[in-house]
């Protein structure tokens, strides 16, 4: 287990400061195709990587919602898997949408496209080790109702009606019963101590793809990179707007990225120069409003009116026609969906 710590101190949940007596653990998954921890945990600590949208959960109401969990499991910038603690374990989280907030630690596994067995096996094993660690720490039995997922919590009446993680685990031959059995097996073997976080690297290797006196030119270059699928950002250093990709503790990783960029036709070089972030004009954090483009999360189960959401509806892009109290009306399907079940994409 690679356990690290970055508390979401700007989140309203953290600031509320309410405490619980830990009695259980609730497993969640994010419901969006983005396995990168930087989407949810920030700011960048030198390992997470840069979030150009600045839409992580270290803000009062991420995505306009009151929500916060105790930890996330997903990818670091170098592609390795880690667990980030984001609240004190005995802090009352806002994750279950029900009474489980008063008793259970909640953590999210960052979803990808749900079909990659390599990624799934890595985060599954990380989650097993993490839960075994918490079970030992708080003397939690790896049994129902103490170790459950969100969908099980809904059936028990202690959580809101979500489908995670049972929309994902069975695709890879797993379910919560096998998960609990694996946690119990890990406990019987003896849980290893968490990996002690390495100190923040003093040197980070970045790949620079341009330096401009006019920010508009830097924005244009960054847009070209994004169109090719690169996660890029702009810094101000030495009086210039510099377009960079990645921030790696290992030079070999930066060299691999530079080779990939050059194969796509971009001139670049490796630098250790950092600077002041200069956000791109075209990349504001998405907000929910009439006209917003949204997707229904794969974990959503019910419309706000109570009917079941069919699978063919999920993952498509829709237009917000009207914003209500905790729900939105989607134009293309003429249906009200809870805001907790959508992701703003534009």
C-alpha cells in the first residue's frame, strides 16, 4: 500500500470539524472515466501532477456540491497507484448521503473506462490492503454491515441510491463478497505498514513545448497539445509564458514523454524550471448552469423522479435545460437527474 496524506482543508466538510466513532468502511467509485488522482486531490504535491482545470475537491464545494471523502485511490503522475488520505479518519465525511456518514470511513476508487483489467487489479489490490489497514486500526470486522460499498449501503437504508461499486467489480470477476474475503485473508496474513511518503522531490523534470511573450500564443500551443490528448499547463517564468507537459521525479519519465511529443511533431526539451501558474483562458473550471454539457455517471441508478435510469442513457453528453434544487432537467431526454449523478464536461 502506498498511503500518502493531503487533507482537503478548503473543503466545507473539513472546516465543519465534526467527529465520529469509526465503526465501518464504505467503498465508493467516482463514476467518471478519469483514473488520475489529480482530478480529485490537490494542489499538486510534486507527485500528483498538474490539474489544468483546477477542479479538484480542495475547495469549499467541489463541482458545486457538498461532498468529501476520507481517501482516494488512483494514479499518480508517473502512472503508479497510490492512496491519498484527504480527511482525518475520525472526521465526519460527506460521502454516503445517509446515516453511514456518522459511522463509516468513505473512500473513492478513481474509475477508468471500467474495462482495463490491469488498472482494475492494481487499484483493487490497493483497496484490499487499505481496508485491511483500517480494519486493524479500528478493529473493524470485514463483514456486512461494517465493510460495504455504496450500493450495499443504499440497500441497508444508510446511504443514498447509488450503484457503486457493483457496476464495475463484476466486470472483472469480483464483488463485495470476494472483496471482504480478500481483506480478511490480508488481515490473517498480517497487514504491512503503509509506505512512508518520500519527501517532495527537490528536482522535477518538465517537458517544455514553447515559450511566448504573448499569452494568447501560449494558449494556442496548449490547445494543440490538448487536442492530441496531452495534459498541459502554462507557467510564467523569466517574463515568458511557458507551455509545459508533466512534472516528473525521474528524468527517464520526462525523456519518454519528450520522445512521444516529438513523434507527434512538437519541438520540446527537458527543463527543471518552474514558475507561477498561468491558467489558460479556455480552461475555466466547468460550472453547472443552463446550457452546460453534462454526462450521467455510470454509478447513477434513479432519476430524481424515482424511475430507473437505463444503461444506454449513461455516458452520453446532454444539455442542461433547467437547474432545480439539487437536480437538473436534461434537454435531450426530457428528464430530471440529481446533480450528484452528473459530471459537468463543458
